[in-house]
C-alpha cells in the first residue's frame, strides 16, 4: 500500500464509491463526517500508521465508530494519513470536512 503524500488538508470528498478509496491526509482538528449510500454495510474511518524509517505500513487505528446508515458524526483527529474502509457498501457519497482547528 502506497503512503499518501505529505501535504495535509482539511477535506476529502467521495462520489458513488463501492470499494475502499485511496488514502488521504488530514490536518489536526475536529471534522464532520457526512455519509450516504444506497446499500449499507459499514464505513470505518481509520488512521494509518507507518514506520518512519522504512515507510512501511505497520497498522491501522479506528478513529470513528463504524457508520452503518446515512448520517453525520464528528471526530477529532491528529494530522496524519487516513482511509475510509468500506465493507458491503454501494454508491456511497460523502465528505469529511474540518469544522474546528486542533493541534497535533
């Protein structure tokens, strides 16, 4: 799995996806996560952890409770590389957008 670029950002959008999309970077802060799908399994926001000396992926940490229905939630995260892991989801649209600054 390739590591996402080093530039952090304050949003990520998805449009009609049914498989886990590419990783993305987020700034530290509080984010609003809005998701809607035509068929639900689950969507889980995870932080990817890399070994700084080898850039090898060493693990993932779930940072928000799995979403299983259309809705909105907030999550506070440190700056890092993230992934929205999908299972059994069809035609998901959504966004994660910064709503308050944070440190980290």
